[in-house]
């Protein structure tokens, strides 16, 4: 009983503390209690889940998808799916973002994403934003694999920790996507009394002109709508989570260390019988490594004698997705999609540069004309 009470406290603190109200009423409460009963029973070994995969390998996952029994796939993704696009992840030793922030003279690496530090010292964040700003990178094989899942009617939703907007560029947006940690797509004034919204183009102009973005209504800082440490996750994350995960029949986790809550705890929200595939450079999310939710049996089990649904495919996210696509008979289709979509991006970029060059030329010509008249 003490485990159940403690777990319910953790669940409430980690998963339900959002701007999301209790309008869902009894139905929401029932969902939470069903989840608690399921996890509690699983922890005590009272209710082992049904074994769905014929073997705990990538081949087994592919056969399950092709069987027609798999219709509601959820993808959970982190920074690892974008590293092949040239965007560093956060925690890789030597190459990760946190390992290369010395030039910003931060008190500690995570401070660059701390809301209180940002309000006092916004310069490091905006300097970093110039280096990593969306629009300078192309989606990866992994991004387009998720697009294929969507096009084939298999993707329930993608839950992303990333702020690079590459899921949107690849064709996942609207109902397809939950940007759990926010996005550069919009920005808002940080003043609670103002909260004026600004577009991505407005923010881009400010960032690349090296101006600290200030609200033209009240003069406060303007921040992209990414979730800093100390801020709540979007309410839509919580409402969608409650609907999506109980009906998920395959969870694909890619490129995330599963260290940041409450996102990491989503792996425990699926049913006992739902297979979970991890595509990552190393195993992560295992119960013996974690605290909170994971210490009560919600983590991944790849290697024990009791393992029955979790599969770890250790590779880059792109290689893992291409390997799965090949097993599904989708490899050529995926390769063609990547080639076609990248060509479209290159074409749009070229047209944009030509337009900017033309505008600059006209501006230069106009200035020269004024100078001639003056003389």
C-alpha cells in the first residue's frame, strides 16, 4: 500500500502538474487509477503482460507491424534523431551541447536553459540560438521514417523533446506532433501582463541581427516558446498523453536518454502487453537505472529472464530506421522520400537566397541613385 500511495504522489507531481485543468473529471481519474493498478500489479508480478512479439528483435517488430495487428504506433524522440543533421545532442561526452558551452561563461551548463538565469542573462541563449536556429538543417532518415508511418496510417502521434522543428519540416505537424519541450515556431513576451505573440520570422530577424529580442509593446524580453527548466510543459502534452498511450500498440523510442521527466515516464504509460522498441546508441530507460517511476517497475527490461516485450536495437537512429524499413519492404520508398524532400528543401533555399540577393541589389542600386542625385 505504501508503494501505491508513494507512486500516486509521484504520478501526480510528475505527470499531472500542468496548466491542464480537471475538466475531464471522473474519466481522467479512472484513467489514472487504471494506470496505477496496472503498474502496481506489474511491479508485484501479479499481472504479466501478453507476449505480442514472436521474438525480441527488430525482425520480430517488423513482422508484428506487417501482421496488421499494429495500428497505433507512438514515437518518442529526443536529440539523437537530429545529430546526423548536424545538430548536437545534449549529453554526449565531448560532442554534446553541454560539453561545449565554456565560451558562454555559464555557472553550470544547464543554466543556458534555466528560465531565471535567462531573464537576467539572455545573451548566452540567443548566441547559442544563432548557431542552432531552425532552417539551417534538413530532416534525417529517422524523421522521414516517422513521416512514412504517418502516410501509411500507422502513426498515432510523435512525442518529441526536440526544439529544432525538423519534425515539422519532414511533414509532421498539427495533430501528428506533440512538441513536449516547446518550439521555435512561435515566441512570446515573458511578461505575464503582456504575453504578446511573435512569429518565427520576427524572432529569426532579431536573433541574426544580434539584437536581444524585446517586446515592442512593453519592452520585456521575448522568448521562443521552448520549455526552459522551471517552466511547465504545454497543456496539450498532458491531455494527449492520457488519450494516446492507453491505446498504443507499439511504442518506438529513438535518440533519447530518458533522463528528463515527465517525458521519460511516458514509457510506462502504455499497456502491459504493448511492445517497446528502443533505437539508440546505448540501452537506456532500464528500471535499475532510474528513480521515481522507473524504480517501481515502469522501466525497460531488455535482458532479464522476465523480458517479454522490450527490444533494444543499438545503432544510430538513421541506421536503425533504415534497417527496420528494409525488413518492412519500405527501404527504397524511404530512400526516395529522403532524396525527394531534400531536393525540395534545396530548391526552396536557393529561391530564397536569390530573392534576398535581388532585394539587396535593388537596395544597393537605390542607395547609389540617391548618392548620384545628391552629387
